[in-house]
C-alpha cells in the first residue's frame, strides 16, 4: 500500500479520481455529504479502476488491492485522518469550498497536500481561511480524471513551492502528466482554450455555416488528431516547412489576422445556444444514450493512450516513466500488454465560475 488519500465530494469528478488513486495502490476514503452520492461513487470508482486494469492501463493485482481498501467515510474527520493528500471535488461554490478547506486544514495531518479540483474558482480565494494555506493548491483534472493524463497544477498566492514539487511527484506517480501554471487564472490553460474554440464552434452553428455534427467531425478528425500528439505551436512549427514557426508566421500572418477579425467575440452566451446545441447533439448522437457515448469515448481514449505510450515510451502513465514504487506497482500491466508470461487476453485485447 502506498498511503491513504481522501476524496471529498464524490460526484462525477470525485468518483473518477477515487478510481484512479485506488488503481495505483492507494487506500482511498470517500466522503460526500450525500449517502447516495457515496454509494454511487464507490461503484463508479470500482468500475473506473477495473476498466484501467482491463485495458492494461493499470496493474490488475494493484487494482485489486486498491479496491479492497477503498471505503466510504462517516464524516470529514475520519476521511482525512492520516492521509497524504486530500482531493476536494465538491460542487463549484466558493463559500462551500472555502469553509471546507478551513476544516480540512484543521483536521488533516500537517504533512498532507490539500488539492481542489475546481474548474472555475480561484485557489487564492479558496485557501484564504485555511490554517495551512501553504499546503493547498489547485489540481484540476480533465474529464474523466481516471483516463485523461492532464492535471493542471496551480498555486494560490499562499501556496508554497514545496507543495507544487510534492504535487508534481504525487500526480506523476498515479500516471498523470502535470502541467504547472505560474499563477491562478480562470480556466487554467485547457479550459481557456476550449472556451475560445467552443465560442467559435457555437457561432458557426448559429450562423448556419455547418451542423453541430460536422463541426464536431471537423475538430476530431482534423486538428484533434494532431493535438493528441502535439500542441498547436509545434503543429504550426511543422506547418511552416523549412522555415518552421517563423516561416509559418511569415507566410500566414495576413491570413490568420483576416480570420481573427471575423471570429465571434461575444462574451455572453446567446440565448438560443442551449436549444440549438441540444437539437444538433441529439441528431449527432443518433439515439445513443449518454452512457453509451461515455463508454465509446472511454474505449477510444484507452486505445489512444496505449498507442501514444508506444510512440512516446515513459509518458502518459507508462510504467517506464513512473517514479520508484509507482513504476514497480504498474509494471505488471505493461508486461501483460506486451504479451509476456502472465499476460491476460483481456489486457492485450481489442482491446464556474470565477470568483
Ligand atoms: N465535471 C467535470 O467535467 C469537471 C472537470 C474538472 C473539474 N471539475 C470540478 O470538480 C468539482 C466537482 O464537480 P462534479 O462535476 O464532480 O460535481 P458533482 O455535482 O457531480 O459532484 C459534487 C459532489 O459534491 C458533494 N458536496 C457538495 N458540498 C459538499 C460538502 N460540503 N461536503 C461534502 N460533499 C459535498 C455533492 O453532494 C456532490 O456529490 C468542481 O469543483 C468542478 O469544477 C469538474
């Protein structure tokens, strides 16, 4: 066992975090104010961890051990007792998170990291009332946390540099790829970029340029595929031929500026957005339920992650890139994936708000 972590707030995000931590050999305590949410989170976390094992993304023996140690906590105090990290994932409400951080800071061991999953609130504001703000930070996952490698780590003004270092090690040890942000800005990196892209995507639907489905296809079949491998800057570096990024800018500055002038620039979502998008998404889903779409997404994500690990060994949770005991605990999965003795057929298988 690698230690104990607490997940406080067990909705979609908390349950997925809990599954990831258990899959990497941590004893996980789940606490939520709702008993129903806690029971649902236990099954979701179990399913997430088992999925990772099934796909060869986690060592089945470690997953089994982790799942034998995952449990609901009766109250916040028992949830955070003796833990090395608290992953707070309650509703995005500043007053609630601030009060919770104050309480967790009082109850958790003085060595524990206290991280918020918040997508849209300021960690500086959240850490304001806690007795140990230096140990707090934002660790923002991308949905679903048990599969998407990115975690954005952001300090509040009172976060200590040691906390960021320790968080880098912790999240790296559970297969995450941490990106550290120098300061606390709304939406971190990935959600700011998503918001910019989505505004234009909405506008293209509203102005009748293309359907919701065709815009989604244009993103996922084109830039999305490249972005899974390289970010926009490196992609454009390659788009500039021998001149690289400078060549790209020299050739295309006027073209890009022409587009920039034409892009949507509204900052309040138009009133018809929900109706237009709901109709488009319903057509695109072609009768598939949310659960079916989620399963389709997760299958494909697992396949892509495994493929990228082959191309970039040591990244995206590949055991070769994990530190110390984390690598040891995950090696079984990698071994079975490569088809060695003990490999299982299944493992190889076709297989906000800003305040
Ligand atoms: N949903 C996403 O895609 C996503 C992605 C990244 C980060 N986040 C962040 O994760 C956090 C949780 O989001 P979610 O989508 O999982 O929400 P959710 O509504 O699914 O779950 C929130 C849970 O928090 C519980 N809760 C609320 N107040 C509590 C309290 N004081 N003590 C204990 N439990 C409490 C609720 O009962 C609920 O079960 C938010 O901060 C959100 O910004 C969400």
